[in-house]
C-alpha cells in the first residue's frame, strides 16, 4: 500500500468520540483492564469484578454516605462508528459499546479508555489528578488515539477540575510509552521518588491494629470512646 493510500484509509475512518463512561460500559472497561494487564505482563494481578467496578465508579448515595465508597475515580471511553463494510476485530472481547436509546447513541467500536482519580499535594495545597490506566486496544494503536485520550484527560483535569498537576506511572521496560509521554506530553520522570505499596495479607493485618493513642471522631474505624 502506498503512502497516499494509507493516508486516504486513515482519513476515511469515522471521527472518534470521547465521552464519560456509563454503567453499561463496565463489561468492556473490565475487558480492556485485562487486555492492558496482559500487555504489561501483570494479568495475574487482576482480581476486579464488574461489581467492584460498579461500586467504585458508580457508587450509590447510600454507599457513599456509609463510607463504603468514595466518588473519586472517573473514566472516559474513546470509540468510533464502524466504517462502511468494516467488521469489529474478532479477537476482542466486547469490541462494541452498548447503544443508548435515550441519547440515540449507536453501538460503536471501542478504541480505548482512560481512568483517573484525584490526589493531593501538601506542598501545593492543591489537588491533582492521577492517571491510573491509559489503554488503547491492540488493533488501534496506530492512529493517535492515545494522544487524544491522554491530552483530553489532562485538559479536563486543568479546565474542569482545576488540577495543578497530572501524574501517572510507567513500567521501566515500556520504552515506547516513556518516549510518548516525554515527546507528546512534556512529562518528566520523578526519579527521586520510589513507590511503596502494602497489599494482600500484610494489608489485612492492619484490621487488628490498635494505635497507642486516644482516637476521636471514629477515625480508623475505631469506636468513639465515651467519657
């Protein structure tokens, strides 16, 4: 295929659509989480269920009031209409989004998603945004979709949420991603920091921890002492 033919093929693709996810998108979001984990060689760490995603991304008011959920994580999905005669990739799980009759939105080809949540900097005295997952599905990794996703989320963080910084992590071996973040976003690695994480059985042990301090206000899930 000549360069001109390739350019024509790319330009003939329907324009992608970026939107916040809806609850009906959760099956395809979970499918893409697994796809990303496989690419990152971390599929053994994926334990989330659809109910986990529903509770965290679409918590009920009752769950929020009871402290069982926090309205922090957000996600957006990138999709496009199928081109005339185009068939969705057969090797993808949930290749199409669920149509929404209320808004006349048809089923579309799902290209990728980005999930983020809010964090906070005491040095700045301001909140920021942490990008947890940025995923472009394997058949669509040529086309600038990753740039659309990440740049749009950064803009949203700045314009809508007033974030003073946006950050994320990248695996050391993923050189393509490292170049992408540096060249396309102007992002700089924070080499002076090391991430620490507590998980699994070690994390569960803290349920039995009792601080050698008087706890007020029900902090840490401890009962309020009555005097």
